[in-house]
C-alpha cells in the first residue's frame, strides 16, 4: 500500500501527536526502593516537682461534668429560628428574660387579631432586633458568669 491509496486522516497520525499525557513513551518509571528517613527523636522530658509557690495540679478540682461554654453560632441559630419564644435567652441561662420573651410571644401570637396583640409582637420584634446586635456581648457575659461560678476557676 502506498500513501496515495491510504491517505493520513486530517487530524494527523497517532505517531505525530506525541506520547499520551501522563505517561512517558518508554513506559512507567521503575519503582526504586528509597531509604526511609527517620527524624531524630527529641530528648526525653524531665519532670521536676514544683518548687516554691508554683501551682500544682489538684485532681480534686478537675470536674469532667463542668458545663460547656456557650457558642455564638448556636445562639444566633436559636435567635433566628425561635427568637420570638426566647429560646436563645434560655440557652444563655437568662431564664427571666427567656420567660418574658416566651410570654410576650405566646400572648402576642394568640391575640394577633387584636391591636394589643400586634403591639406586643412589635415590641417583641424590637427586642429580637436588639438581640441581633448585642448577642456577641451576651454570649461573652454568659461565658464569664459560667467560668466565675466554677470552683477554683483561674
């Protein structure tokens, strides 16, 4: 067969395109064993008993049941989802304010067809809007109260 009888395709021949991407034309590279490098170990830590007025760890002060700190993201989620019922206030352990929000929300929604019910909901809306702005400070204060209530808090 001659080239006139079998012309090359318009996109060229596979040999003209070069090697396939990601693979060298002579095949995969042989796997050669490489020596493993072990980093040097640090020197062993020497334990020295506390001297003078250094504080010692007291296992009697360790409390595995201590309450977790309040988180801002969760407080915002509660405010957005159930803010009219004061759930974010209960989460921050402000039970009086949470009860006030809950009573205001329940009475306001139960009587929303009256003008007084609408006024209660407007008041609650202003309170929730104020909480959007002041919630980071409220979470910080709740965490401060939480740590101060722990015995032996630093």
